[in-house]
C-alpha cells in the first residue's frame, strides 16, 4: 500500500506570500494531522482533522488554516509568510482510536 | 510542552544492544507511552507503544517501570540504519477524547558506530 504522500517536496516563497501544501493519507485513514518541524527541534502540532472536521489546533496564528476533503486528503494554507515559517511541514494520517500515526516525507518550505 | 525527558544523545556500536531511557514522572493512569523515530531526511516513524506491561515487536522492545514513571526502548542489535532521533511521547487527547495529538520533545539522537 502507498504511504502518506505530500506535495510539493520543496518550495521557496517570499515573505508576505501565501502557500498551500497538500497531503494524501493512507487509504482507509480518515484522520490527518499537520506538524511543523524547524531545524533542530521535534515536530510541533498544528492541526488535526477527522471526517472533515477540525479536531484540534496547536498554538499557531490564524495565518495557518487547513481543510480536509471528502476523499480525506488535506491542504494546509499559510498566509502572509514570515521568515520564521521556514520549516519542514509534516502530514500524518491515522485511523481514529488507534495508536500509530503514519508520517509523510514532508514539504520543505523556505521563506526568503 | 513535552511531558517526557530524554538524554540529548547516545552512542552505540553496531550489533550491540541499545537502551534508550525516558522519564515521564507526571504520567497519568491512562497515558500510553509511545516511541517514534526519525531517520535523517524522513518523517517520523512509529516504533512501539505500551501502557503497563513490557511490549515487543519486530523493531524493538519497550520496558516500562512498575511505577510507570520511566521507560526504556531497547534495540536488541543496533544497525547503522537505526541511527536516528528517537522520541518518547505521551499522547495528548483532542476534542471528543478519541483523537490524539503527538507532543514531541527534542528526542535522543542515536549514533551507531560501525
């Protein structure tokens, strides 16, 4: 089975621009979570969606938003990019009420 | 904030066992202990989880202290491919209680020497 896929792999944006990152979960997984990982740190939780509803939000500004589609894929949007938004953005999928989250390879975002 | 503490780094030799410690002194009775690892340039990977009893799977073993305030991830024979950052995590429940987020700390960087 295919794992979690994310696109694009790498992205370079300029301060003030907007970006959309995409995630396709493992088939049968209805929950998608987004994490931000800056260099040298562990991933930090941004959002979780389950059955197209937001189930949780981390300590991130309103510039960050997400949604989940009927096929359970998800998009993460970041508006008004700042240099500090440069990071690896990870998507993870899971079946709710199970223990493992399966992570994708991430999207490396660089803001210049 | 992460509710676990781990050493910043550890070193091992290839084909020797590795014991990665984790302290979680504020663990509650319903908290499961999870371990994930992150190989270079990859997303985190689930390793193992447990509640009270020791657990084994094809990747590793998890030894949980009787008071559950600490645990140890055991890699029985380290290989070069086990070089990674290992994260010990207590899941945080989200809305509804049936969904969880993972709160990562900095983890332990494991170096495996040939």
